[in-house]
C-alpha cells in the first residue's frame, strides 16, 4: 500500500507579507513554513503507516529550496520525497498546479488500495481547490474536510466537518482525502528521522520528467496555462480596536443595539 | 573552522524549540509548584528518540552525537530546567557509561531498554561523606561467587525514584582506595534495592532526586560494568561528559531568562517609557547576550571534541563553570528587570533563579571545575 501526501511550502503569515510590484507575493523575502493543514495530511498518512506499514511518499510542487521542508517531513517519518520543480511550472494557478501534480501522481503510480492526502487549503491562496481538482483529473473519489478517519480493507470511513454538523461517509480506495486540523495532532520530527532524512530517497520531477503526460501541455501549465490572473495583492489595513461590552443583562443588550443602530448596522 | 550548525543540528534545534514551546513551557510552572515528575513529557521524549538519542541504532537508539544531545538539553532548559536535567542525566550519565564501557551482552540488554524500552536511567556515585571527594564512598560490593552483594546508600541521585536502570559505584576492595572502586549496572527490581528519602530541594522541583539504599542487594555477576577496580575512572570519564549536559542546562536557563526579560521590558512602561528604552536595560542585556554566546561556544566546542573522540575534559569543565556561574548571574539580573513581579510566582523568574543555582553545584562544583582546569594546565 502506498500513501501520497501533497504538501505546500507557504509564507509564514505570522510575519510580514511582502508583495512584488506586479502584485504577486514576494515569496523569496518571506519566511516559509509547511502549510498547516498539510501537516494534518502528513500525520494522517503517518498514522495509517503505523497501522498498515504503508509507504508514505510526500509530494510538493515548488522552487528548489522547498527541499528543506520535504526533508523535515522525511524526518517526521515519511519514506520518500518528490519535489516537482521547473521554470515551466512557475506562475501556475490552482488549475495548472493540479494538472502538474496529477501528472506526478500518475508517474508515481496509484494502486487499488492507495490513498492521496492533501491539506484542505493553503494559507497563502486559501482556495481549497487543488486537492479537489487533482481528484477530478485522476478520476478519484474524493472526500473533503476530513475530521476523522478509519481504514478497514479498501474502505475508508471519513467524518467530514461541515459548517453546521458532521457527515460520515465511506469511500473505496484509491481515493483522495483533504484534511483539516481537527483530524489529528501532527507529530514532531524524531531524532533518528533528523539524522536520516538527508540520506533518504529524494527525487526531483522537472518538466522533462512529466512532459509526456497529456496533462502537462504548455497551454495548461505555468503562467500561460493558468486561467486566473492576479489583479492585486496587498496587506489589508489594520482594523480599529473593537469595543468590549460585558454583561448579559438588558442594559448591556440595549447598549449593544444602540451602538449598532447608531452606526446604521441595524 | 566552521561555526555553523549542520543541517541535522539545525533541525534538532528546530524540533526541540517546537516541542519545548508546545509541551514543556506550558506546564513548567505547575511542574515546579507541584514537584511532579513530568512523566508525560518524558514519555514523549522517548517516543521521539530524545531519551537515549546517542545510542547507536543497532541497540535501539537514534545514533545522534554529543552536540545534538547538548542542543536538546539547552532547548528544554530554556523553559524547564527540571526536564533538561532528567534528559541530561539519562543520556549523559547512564546511557553513555554503558555504551562506552559495557560488554556486548550488557549493551544488547540495557541500551534498547534505555531507548525504545522507555526505561529511565540514573547514576549513583555521591554518598553522605563522599561528595566532591567521591573516592571516599563506603558502599561495598562483595563477591559472593555467583553474584555481587551491594550494601550502602547513595544520596542526591537524579531520577532516583523513577529510574529503572542505575549505574552504581561501590567498593570491591576498600584497601585499594580509588582502584578498589567498581561500577555496576543495577536494576531497581533487584532484590535488596530500595528508594530512601525523596529530597526537597530549592529548585529543580520536577527532577526526582532521592536516596538509594542497597541492603544485601543481589546483583548478577555479569552486571559488573567495565573491569574490576576501574569504577573510579569510569565515574570520572562519565562526569567529564556529563558536564557538557550541565553546561547546556546552565546555558539554556540563562537564554530562557534573558528572553523572558527582554519581552517583559518591551512592554513594561515606567517614567513614561518602555523600560527597554533605558540605556541601563540595554547595557544589561548586551552583557547577558555576550555571556550567553561565549558560553554557547564553549559548550558546543566541548561537545564537538567529545564527539570527535578528542580530549575534552578541560573544555567541558570550562563550559560547565562558565555557563553555570553565568546562569546564576543572568537569572539574578533578569529577575531584577521584573522588579517586584519577578519575585512572585506569577512570572518564571524566581523559578529560573532557583533552578540555576544547582548548576554551580552538581556534577562537580564550580570549585571542582577550577581544580580540573588547573590540573589540565599543569598547575599543581
């Protein structure tokens, strides 16, 4: 059994956000982290590995420095890492990204009992589209917003967290699951993992590696193949300090209603 | 000469920072207040391979090196010196002497227990009348033909009442002085072993310190560690290495206290200014940072020398002496930055100051470190 986990290196949004003149993010000048939801996907994969002995392959599309993040995930317990990297892939939006990642997953190969895990969404774009698009392009059943997960044979029972409740559904492998932070508590790197991670299997898939896949066409990848155009990126201005009203009595409610009415909110 | 940490050491530092921030710092004050051994934390440190980290893989460890081991203790001690102490003792004073002096059978039996097996280790040398002059111990080990019989007691033993495996030093031939001391691997389940008084200490409240009592304690013949009569040498060599752990602990306490104080002075306003804006504050922190950095270089140097198999006794003594004395000075000055608040248990400063003091005492007092350094200089 094989588990493929898709991860993304994202800017650390707890720091300052830098924007290029053309409106795109200046990623090079910002500290990076592994996308938080993706760490839950990694943990889901490692927990399944603990249970079944499956091989965990971590997959990332990004610039060469993303190797550092992939090594850290190997140090957490993954078995193999693949970085999809090439100038031709630069500027891809979610559509183009999912074309390329899908081709990479096909290259790795997906068997009958295999699973693909993704984080729900990345904190930089917040689109939550790539995981679902990969599932569509690979013709895989998908379950999003996984908050709990059990695997028995080739059946996964997944509890999805929705805005107003939960939905529990079963899905057959091979399938794709997108994970949320409620699913688990990501483990740390281990000492042995750290000392081994730089000698573990690590591959780079570039344009040459993937170009024969029909999904990877110059018209469907990179900036040219991306239907999305970024109009502008900016740091929103800080909102003013809020006003706290304490108490659950009628007077406080009247005060709240009065304040809202004065601002023409109600 | 390269002063940069390797990729692996940077990752160890990153992992331990995250672990300490999430799992150690939030319970440090309560651990101190309740004098509770942080079992859950130690279980986690076993899970991640920190406990027994320098044990080679064939014996169940992570095959890490001495620098990684020092970084671990430094990072833990920034938030909780007790946790740093438990780990430093387990790794430096129990795993290390078994690894360095054990027979293949002893290593195959005990090292997996001290890593994957989650058994906690300790080191028992000190006795009521044998502290710095550790050759004056009176615990005896009598050769009974098919086993050893240990009698006596050891005091101030770190991990004392939680340890499963203890490296114990006892006289096998009192007429030979130092050369009559031998080392043994003792399991807490051996008949005749018991735990005596639990020490109530000024600091390090989460670190379980106790007296160990041996009353006709039966130790298998094969549990003699190293050659007969070489126990004193094993003890001294082990303490040389252990000092790097205490140096790292002192370093971590100082760094933790400095960081807490820096954050506080950036928010505390007096006389219409943040107190970080006063030159006195800035100069105090500049001096602290200097001592921290110098101590870190000494500590890392000793660890790298040990890992490379080069002589490190003098450097380890220097590192331990320097960082422990600075831990005391820095926690005192950092507490001063908090004024009256620093003296209360609402802030971690008083705990850090209490914890710092022991680093000047255990695993060789500051005075003993000066003896070691002077000895290395040939001044006698």
